[in-house]
C-alpha cells in the first residue's frame, strides 16, 4: 500500500524536560559545576548543544555561601519600626532592608520590597527553609545571578564542550494571583525577553506592544518538574527550544519610571 508523503505541517512541535534525581546537599562554598556534571552523568543524561540548564536559586545561594546567622544581625531602628508594623522577626526585617532598594508594601505578615537587583518580591527573596544547620540562619539571593549563570555556562563549555543556555530561577508570588511561580533571576546564553514589536501577526497587523518573557516561561516549565523544595530536584534540562541570541535576567526588569503600580 502506498502512503502519502508526510506533511511537515502536521508534525507536532515538542520540547523535552529532564529532572535528574539524587542531587546531593550543597555545602556552603561548594562549587556547583562538578556536582551538576556528576549528577547528570549518574542519571545517564548528556548535555547537548542548545540545551537549557535550569538551576534553582537555593543551591546557587548555598554554593556562594550566602548564609547569614541571625544571631549576628543587629536590627536598626528602622528595622524595628518596620518589624512592629508587619509583625516579623526584627533580624529578618533588617536583612530585608539591607538587600532592598525600598519597601513596596508593609502590612501584618506582609513585607514586599524592590530588591537591589530590581526584583519585586516578598522578603527580598530571603529564605529560612531547607537550611541544613542547627543554628538560626537565613539564606540570601545570589550576589549577581546573571554573572553566576554566565560563569556556569562558560564552565560547562570548558568541561564538556557544549554550548547551552543557563537559567537560575526562584519561586515568586505574582500580583493579583495566588500561589508562586518559577521566575528567572539569572540568565546566560539565551534571549530572556523576546521583543516582537514591529512584526506582523497572522491578520497582517503590526505588533505594537508584544514582548514575551521567554526566560520566565521556561522557568515556570522547569518548576513543574522541580516541584516543591521537598522533592530535591534542583536542576532541570530543557531540550528543543530555539533560544538563539544573548540576554540576561536584568532585561526582564521593568524600569521604575515605566511602572504604573509601584
């Protein structure tokens, strides 16, 4: 029986995501690159050119030793005033203020700030969950997530000869929406913000405002596999996404002068 030639129009488009198991706990100051390579190898995964490696912020912060002992934090008068208003630990509030440009919203159990890196989030992204120490500690966001993503990308190219994109992601809440969602805070080797302005849509109209946060979309997709932090799946490989070009997570930050809500 003769078969009609396959119509390429009917070929489905797909992407693949892989979350290797068994990633070990990261000790303060422990380099991530060899751990990532060993974990991929243990799971029989080989990075290919044009893959995207997605890494959760927490293991980056641990690797960079972004721990702060709360007993070493001396709250300022301003921190005490804010803590009284939002009913939070004065020491944690002091850390939030140190990491932030300004307070966006302060109310009971709520402290939303603009981080010095430009992110608007609760508590400046400072975390106290899943920290393997008996002492009271907090974990800050990485010092410069874009720089870290760039260094990891270069390291992977040097170590195993592949050209990949690297995303560092965190879980952020969103205005007017419940729940958190994976969000890109560091990026290298990938266009983080796709600008379609000036292109023509299917109806022949020129796109005037369409910009797509590609890095955030990929971060959210990877978060589906990573799941909550209890699952210990801190890295994901995404395959099949055309992401040519360069960019960084800073490209996703809306300038304050353009913000209608802050």
